[in-house]
């Protein structure tokens, strides 16, 4: 999975539609192999992003869990600590 795509399920506050779209954009960029589509492929690229966004939002709405929601800031701190340790060398 692309490193820039973050888990979106079970957070307080819940993931926004923009976060779902950002993840979808990263996914489509990854599988298409380009960050910016050519003009010929721009429409197909945008349709794919829209479709993946819709699927992501639907999935997040339908997932259930008994675990307590994770705190966004605490999870971000954990990611920063792991990155600092990884790149300290």
C-alpha cells in the first residue's frame, strides 16, 4: 500500500469526505503510475478517483467495530516517532 494512504476507520472524529478523496487520489495515482494524467486520460482518471472515493466512503460507513475510536493526534504522534526512529540513522 502507498505510504501516503492512512487508515481512516475508527477515528474520533471520523474521517471526512476530503480524506477519503485524498486516499482515493493516492490509490489511483499509484495504480496508474502517474501523478498527473495526460489530457487524453484526465477524464478517466477523475472518474476513477470519484468511483474509489464513493467506494471508500461506503466502506467506512458500513464497517463496524467494538473497539474504542482511536485518537487522531495520538496516532499522528506514533507515526512521527516511528519516522524519527527510522530516519535517525
